[in-house]
C-alpha cells in the first residue's frame, strides 16, 4: 500500500507550472562550472528553484573529488544531458579516470544522469536502488513534462552496486559512507576524511525549502542530530550553498519541527486540507525560497498520515 501511495505521489511532488516556451536546442547548456571548495574537492551548485524548462532541472548540487588514482562523483544530476555536461566539466579539471559515482538517494534530480556513466560503477544504498527501480520511470516522465527538451534521451538507470556504511578507500582517498533515512528510506551521506567535506545529500537544505514526498519527519530529525555530531569542516547540502557550520542543519531542523507541529495540531483540530493550507508560515521560514510551495506539497504528501494518527479505534 505504501509503495503504491508513494508511486501515485511521484507526479505530485514535482508538479509545477511550465514556462510557456522551451529553450531552443542550441541553448540547452547547464553552464556547469566546478567550484573548488577544498583540496581536490569540487562542487556544482544548482539553482534555488523548482523544476522548469528555464533551468532544465538544474536545481541540485553535485560534486566530485579528485583522488590520487581517479575521480569520485557524488550524484549525477537530473538528466542525461546534465550527466554529459558534468563529465565534460570534470574533464576540464582533471584527465584522471572515473572511479565511482554515488547516488545519495533516489530522487530524480540526483541520479538521472547515471546512464552516461556506464564505464564507472554507480553505487547507492540498497533502499535507494529499490526506490530507483520502483519509481524511476514515473520520475523521468514527470521531468519530461516539466523540463521539456532538456530531458531528451533520459532514462532511469538505477545504481548497479549496493553500498554498505563504513570507511572505504577509493582511489587512494578515504571516505566514510554513512547510512541515514528520513528524507527517503535510504539517505547516503559521505564524509571525505582528507578535506573534512561532508556531502549531506537532501538530509540538509540551505536557503531552499525541504521536499517531503518520501519523508518521515521524526526519523529525519534524528538523522540531523547525528549529522551535526560528525567532524566535518564544510557541508555540502543537497540544495543550497556549501556552509562551514551547522546553519543548514539548523534551518532544516526548524522547518521540519514547524511542519510537524503544524500538521499535528491541524489533524488534532480536525482541519480540512484547505484550512491547513491557509495557515501562515512563520516569518523566519516564509522567506526561504519555495517555502509556500513546498508546504502545500507537504500537506498533500503527509497530512492524511497525521489524520490517521489522530483517529481513535472504534469501540
């Protein structure tokens, strides 16, 4: 039942109003420019926007680490075209071979570039691979509707290699693979021990409202506590600029705590969805990009679950 429900929500979570005119084919350039944030660590920061034909789905952070023997990629982006341009961006930085591509979770903006990395192992947590297999086709179809020509030729290619948590040396560089859940059923965070960069995936959003189509808020909040205790020096959230401290965790936590309280209190009062949607956001959260839109989506994703928790068994 839960997988069927989530499959039905796959279209809703990413539904947006399309721009009236798609970009001409000659202009389909993501403009990917790797930014060096630590020794041999590069990030590509997406826009704080929703999917559209204007941005082609470039709303996600991807990254790569140049190890002594090759390149480790964290997330492959929202389309085949993004993956191709990501590979070219990496080649401008280093001629070293690709060693591994990690997918932090199964949401489409983080892995639909996988198909252009057939010559390198693509790896993810088992729950992520299961989600990619179950929902990848629906995700790709929805992004076609939202991003148009940017998605040409894109197919859902799940990661081929399951990973387990723990220390792993890849290409002469040590990484810590960390198993979490809460944003989805399988959330992979990766700590590069040499640089201290923590790739947090969508467990952390910074100056962009969190998405919740597969969320368990209590579990997510517990994951944030664990993340905050890690010995990182710089955090790359799944969306938003890199931050050298816990501001991204704090903002994500504040949003989730407010969302949980809003849904719970509305359910206890017996509010209809329309009444809940009319509720104002706190000033400190209302200014976060897409907060109103993501709140509406969260109501659609989660409110029935909160209503069910308030129902008393019949006598």
